[in-house]
C-alpha cells in the first residue's frame, strides 16, 4: 500500500496530493490510502468547507475532534460540484455524539472555514426530498417586512418578525399581529414586490442539481402564497405551502385565511411528503433560518440552519452560516457509495 508523506511537504502547501473522492488514514504526517469506504450508518462525518485547506488545518481539526472524544479514522477530500471548492470530510467510526453546532462554528471561525457534522448522511444520487423555508432562506428578504415598508410600518412589523424568528413570540400570534398592520395595501404593490424577489445565492443551481437526481422540492413557508408561487416558478419547485392573504376590493384586509403555516404545520408538510413519496427519513432534508423551522428540521433526516439565528444554529443538526446554499451539496455528496459526477 503506497504512502504519501505529507510531513515532507511545507505546511503552507495545499493538499494537492490528496486524491479527490479517495479515503485515507492519517498518522504522524502520513496519509495512507484505505481499501474500504466508511459505513454511512455508523459514526459521524465532520465536513470542513469554504476554506483554503492545508495540512495544518487537518491537524487542527483532528486535535479538536479528539478533545471531544471523536477519533478520526478516515479522511477524504471531495468536490461535489465544479461550482464549489474541495471540502474535507473526517470520519469518526466509533462516535455518535455530535458537537454543538455553535461550538463547531466558534472553532471553525479560527480556521476561516465552516465545519458541520452529520450522521447517516442523505445520498444525493438517490431520490430524496428537500423542504425549505422561503423568507431569508430561499430568498434573501422577509416579504412581510417589505410589504410593511410599503405601508410605512416597517420598523413596527420588522421588530415583531425578529422576535418571532428568534423564538421569543408565538409565530401564529405574531403573524396575525403583523398582517393586521398591513390593511389597505393595494394588490398592485404586492405584485410589484413579487416580481422582484431576490433569490438566495446558490439556491437555483442547488435545485437544478437536486432535480437532476430525482429529488422532490417543496416550500413550507410562514410567508404568503403569491411570493411562494413566484419562487416556485423561479427555481422549478414541485409544490409550495404558505399563508393566504385576504383581499377585498384589491386591497389587503389585514387578515390571513385558512390554516396558518406555523412550526407544527411545516413539520406535518414534511412528514406528509415523505410518506407520499415513499422515502426513508434519511433521504429527507429541511432547511430554514428561524425558530419556526426547528420542528420541521428535527423531523427530517438532516435539518440545516441557513444563515440562522444562534438559537436555530444551536438546535439544528448542521448549519450553513455564510455563503452560497449550493454548499448544502457537501452534506449530500460525501463519497460513500459512488464518486460524485462533476
């Protein structure tokens, strides 16, 4: 079995000798190719991404994981898509207790990268389900706050939105409070706002790739149907679930019709779709940024906080704290069953 002595390389050199999609052991500065692939059903996978990695980073991450009783038994460098830089995956076969995502975030900040942990990772190359929040997840804005800006009550409404997203106020109660302040807004202004929705960076390409691999894509949003339907058009979603605003004489009445899509309803939507599609839980993914996404994320095989509030990051299974949503692929395409097709 050949060996690559990385100790002989300058510590500042990139890991160009680590073959993509191949698993190695590491000890004393030596990478040794492995003749097996880690078992996705056992242990934990720690993924370091969005950084310029050198051997010193590998040593730091191995030492950090060891401090949390996680012994790395295999390492892999991989690149799920040409739009992403290579990432590093550290496999700890005999570990099952994940590190708090906020602790991972604090440590990874010192290395200028991001670090997440997943167990029983979803497989991009098998059919799956992604259910996403809309506001501040699939798009960069909170639509209700932007409508409030049109009604000149932005500060008032945005402060309530912030409390709800941080989990300090019941979502349904907060929604009714905020929508009541929007009475009188003309439908034409809603249409103008709908026509200029800013997508979250990476979401469109992510959805294109997932669709290529037979994934089912849906929105479960505490926002509103007109905007969700527009996002559905923009990124080719299979279905959307959101709240219905009441209009009278082409103006908002300040009321919401029907069942409110709150935290519990989002979870119901995810589980209903999973059963409809006949998927294992491990092939379901939920992403969101607010406290009202946590129940849905907990019901999924993988729940990922997207640019989330600290409470959301802490309770999520993993977190993308900055950058493109395409980075979700790092968690779906760990080289375990087959090599990623670039």
